[in-house]
């Protein structure tokens, strides 16, 4: 997970889902990277402790090198609970061929929809979120297919050339 340490980003939701996962898959680990206030970081740390996940969850500060973090992940999660307009991390993951599991918040479903690069789950159902994560982690063929689909979706819709061309056309069409 790459996100600011703040409530709306869904750390509590993710950790609830991860508790379900680690009971069935004891060799799984979760790495979280982000920045935020000490208060918000400490809240996440307390949740990790409350759920007895200290040996399974690694809380890290923000890293400038998101691409290496994503490339070294089996999957990327975006468990946002509110106000997520776009989800750049989803695009970065697709570009790098890494599957994603996201909540149905803001613009994230639109970004991931029809890509077959991962799964969209209800923001209020940690067990469904856990189920989709486990599905990806347990099935290497599915994981490979999601990786390929993500890369294809990125190439078709989200390269800088395509995005800038579409914005240019939008501006021309609206006479701005």
C-alpha cells in the first residue's frame, strides 16, 4: 500500500482484511508506505498492535521510488474509504504489470473497470477485500493474467501520449 497515513485512505479497513488473510496464509506480509502526521501514523501503528500483526505488517515512511516498490510487490492494494478522485497508484501498477485490489470509492472503479487488471470491492466489506487478495496470491496463473491485462490497459488508455492527446482534444472540443 502506498498512501498518506490518514483515516480516509483505509488503513484500518486494510488491516482488518489482512488479519483475515494472515490466518489462512501465514507466510504473507504487508508493506505500507506513506507520509502523514505522527498522530495518524501512530493510529495505524496502534491498529497493527491491537490486531497482533506486528510481525506481519511493516509500516514505512514515504519513498521517492514508488516504481521499485510496486515492481517488487505481488499486488498493490488501494483500500480508500472516501475522496479518492483518480488513483494514480492504480495506473502505475498497471503500467508495471502488477495486479491491484481497490475499493469502490471515487474514480478508482472507473480507472480499473474493463481492464481486468485486478478487483474492485465494496468499501465496507473487509472480508470481500481479503477474499480477492487471497485469490490473486494463491493463483499464479490468475496473477500473470492480471499483470498482462494491466499492462495492455495501460498501453491502450493511460500512456502520457494518449492522455495528453485526449486532453488536447477535450480542450479543442470545448472551445477553451
